[in-house]
C-alpha cells in the first residue's frame, strides 16, 4: 500500500480542501443511520461533517500525522468520542470488533492499494465489518487516456490555495509518470509557496503512487469478493456513469 499522509500532513488541508462531495457522503451516512466507518479518513475532511450531522462515525487511517490533525479538529469542534472516533489501521488488515451499516472510502483512497492482492484483501476485511445488508461506497477516478499517454515529467500547475498558518499563496501542480502495464501512477504534487510580494518562499514535493482501475475491473473485483453491485454513479450528484464521467462512485451491498 502506498505511503501517503506522513509526507505532507502540515499542508494536507490547504491542498485538499475540496467540498463538492461532502453533501453526498453526509446524505448517505444519514440514510444508513450509522455508525459509519470511513477508511483512509485522513484529517477528517469527510468524517467531521458526518459527525456534525449527528451520525456516529469511526475514521481509520494509517498515518499518525493525519490522525493527529483529525483528532485536533474533533477537539476544537467539541465532537465527543461516541460520535467521532479516529483509529490507526491499515485498510487491508484491520479488526475493530464492530459491524457497520455503511463503510465508505472517499477521495479515491482505494487506489492507494497498488496490487490486486491488496485490493482483494481490503475488500475481504471490509466484508467482515459490514452488517448484514450493509453497504460499501467507493469513489474512484475514471482513467484518462490523454493523461496516461502524456509525456512524463511535464509540470502542470492548475490550482491555487492558501496556507492558513502563514497567509501565503500556494500554487499546486503535478508531475506524473504512468506504468501502463501495472496501471500505477507515480504522482508528484508540487507546492510552491509565495509570500505577499509574490516571491517564492519554499517548494514542497510530495510523491506517492495510485493504481487506476477500469470500470469492469472494479465490477469483477466486487463480485469476486461476494458483493452485490447496487449502483455506479458518474458524479456525486448521482448522475449515471457514461463516457463523459470523471468519477466512478460504486455502491455495493454485503451478501
């Protein structure tokens, strides 16, 4: 499994502040009645809003640094432990002694599993933690052929953010390479920090790997692990998956 959170915990929230998917996850959590298990919860970007909506949630992540940030948020927001709890663990081999009506893996984190063996192991561990009839929801990106075939090493800057600690502007770019045989992306996020004068103060490079999956590959993985496929959405607005979709949101049920 790819190492992810430890290398950029201090900048994680500034770089990953997306919120367009939050209403979807909160609605699904409320529909389940809770408790909800979120795997690869990071700094609590999704778990915290679910708890704020009154649904009990357990967040699991392998990064101590990201979990420290998540627990700090929970304390500042005065979200009690029975409502929001964070635990350290590996999504391939965790054992919580509890079952859940809903397990979620937002923000493409399932793709941090770099082999089919890891993916099968994780799906089996999740199956053990799903209540009878419980649901698993996983978000994946749709592989983009143009990106995969793009010349490696090209630096692209497409987003901006702000470091709340310093007020400095952050330019966020990427420089990726692709192993089309193993379906593995070696991703490098480049974060350039600019002061109030627009001068470069610091550059941070964060490298990690993701494995991209195609539609029918994921469908067969779920079937092989005994899941019943319920829905595949092409967006967090629950639009149908089609050739224009950039997201695949999988909803499967434990059998």
